[in-house]
C-alpha cells in the first residue's frame, strides 16, 4: 500500500458526508485557567457511534467497488473502529465481521451487534487479531479494513484535522500545537497530513498510555518499536502493540512527538471534560486532554487543540472518574 496524501484527505472530506459529522470545537474558561493557554477540544465523542472512527470507516468502505461489496467486510478492533465499520456497512448494505478482544467494553460490542455485524472474539495476549482477520478475509473473500494502517482509513481520519484548522482560524487563532489521542497512529497521521499542508508551523503531539507508549518511543528512536505483551490500561482504545507501517513514516516526516499519560491523569481529564465542557469522554478519548491538563504539553500562552476522540465509556469507569473528582 502507498502512503496517502493531502489530496486523499480532501477527497475523503467530500466522500464521507453525511455519514460523518462536522463536530464542534469546544473551549471553556476553566480549561484556559488551568493551563495558561487557549485550549480547544474537538468533540469527536459526538460522532455517530461516539468516536472519530466513523470518518476512516466511511471513507474506506465507500471506496470499495460495488462489485466487491457483496462479499462483505472484515475488521479487527477494540471497539470504536468496529462500531464505525458496522454502522457504515449497515448503511450501504454490506455484511460485516468484526474481530474484537474478549475484554472489549460491553457497550461498544452491544452497538456493533445492534448494527447487524458478526462478532468474533480473541484473547488480546495469546492470539493475533491480524492473523484472525486475515484468515477470515481469505476464506470469505471479504475486504479487510485495518483500524489504522490503511491509506483510506488514514485519509478519512485526516478530515478531523481539516475541521480543526478551519475552526481554530474561524475563532481568530493559529495553532501552536495539536495534541491527538494516539495508538497505531491513524488519526495522528491523517491529521498530520492536514497540518503539513495547511499549518506546517503547528507541532503535532501524540498522547498515549504510560504502559503503551510505543509511538512516543518509536518517534524518539526513529524506528518502530513494540510494547511488551501483557500490559494493561483503562485506555483500551489505545492498546496497539506497535505503530503502523504506513502511519509511522508520515509522523516521522512531519516531526511528530509523543507523551504518555497515566490512567489517573485520564480519569481527571474525563471528570474535567464532563464538568466544564459537558461532554463524556472514554479513557482513550481523554488522553490528549489529560496530557495538557497534566502539564506534559507546554501550554502557557499557547494556542492548543486536542482531540476528544471518543465517548464510549463503560458506566463503571465513568463512575470511577466522577468519584475521583468527588462529583459522586
């Protein structure tokens, strides 16, 4: 597969409407006061099925030729990509099979089932989702759509970056930094393509769990390195083992960097977002905001946008975040 380009992002932006929404860019005085900067939060938690993944899923599936669609689509995901694929497949009449870890949040799996997709579970530690997905695709002839390392998925996610740049400029500002919740790097790489073309002075910073900071370490080292198997985090959406073969060179080319946030910092960001922005973020969707609130991104006097990339949180985790902030 060849690397996607900014032209691909522009084409995706026209293709994915109206399946994917133009989500609001939010701000609050309390957030600026807490950080010393002008901070904007892209509320991708308000997308259909509650996450940015609908962008890449819509672009990838809508590009599948009509003659091939009857064989269906297969994807592997911890939940949000699964929901995006299932919803778009339902919309265009494709059968969908989704390979998900057995410990994926129940709410995400329920949504996938409601949209008519078939779920195949696997052990996150002992089994390879890539191998399972590839086998299903080979046996059925279905099109395999990877969650991040796919050019059409990357291009679709890049539409989020187009919107953020336009929305910040409409508010009268230019971005110093853009912080993105990151795992395999699909959203980060797509946004990076938009920044490279439209706002090259903006620094792109990837936020990951402390136990799963393969992207940050890879960007620092200049080559792809993997996480140790068996690590855990409540940031389940950000648990990819190694950066993508397509996403990593894009992020290296534009000079992206990475930071890591703890589960406790993420829980604080979740409660902060609920209190001051009136949005619900899941742990992985709050990593970028957590990085700024925890002082891991220089914010004093800076204009910064962060992705609130998903809101599909199990109620037990959300209650934990509110209890930690003494809101319950």
